[in-house]
């Protein structure tokens, strides 16, 4: 089952990349993004990945949104690998999402309400994500401008 999902995801990604959909969307983004903000696309993507991966599945973000952002960043000389590294910094926050079955199992076994768990944990995971992004910028794996 997992193998079939992986193969079909690859086919879908290939179909999307084989059309001009990604290019047209990225051209539109380039037209609305101020020229001064373009070189910071990796940092912007890192910050956006925190809430976006919480509210949408990883598949939707990494196969639907990230290719468009990466293509857009390419216009400013930012590599797709750099964009991928920036986008992964939102994962600590994503793991607290109700879309992740493990967190639902955790709160049910601990007999804790999900809302109470989120009140205690979300700010910490957001801080961890931002620290990861800052460290990545300091050590140079994500370019700044």
C-alpha cells in the first residue's frame, strides 16, 4: 500500500512538473513579490512552513506548495535544495498537528485533551522551529539574501 502511494505520488509530481502549471504559478509569484524580498525566499519558506505544515498534510505542502515556491526562488538564484532545507524546519511544529496520528494516540493514552496539550507544547515547538531556521542561516545551509 505504501509502495503504491509512493509510486503514484511520483507520477503525480512528474505530471505536474511536466506541465506549465508550476512555471505559471511561480511567474505570478515573482510578479507580486517585491524584488528586495526575493533573495529571502528560503527564509520566508522556512517561516511559512511552520503554520502551513500544521494545517495541511506534508504531502500537500511538499508536493503541492514547495515546488511552486522552489521554482519562484530559482528566479532569485536560490537552489531547490536550499528551499527544501528551509522548509523542513517546520517539522517540529507539524508533529503536533491533529493530522499526525501519533499525536492523537499520545493524548488519548495520556488521557489529556488535545487543546490542553497544544497550549503547553505549540509555543515550544514553534520556538524550536525558529531556532532550527536561525542556526541553519548562521551555519550557511540556508542563505540569507
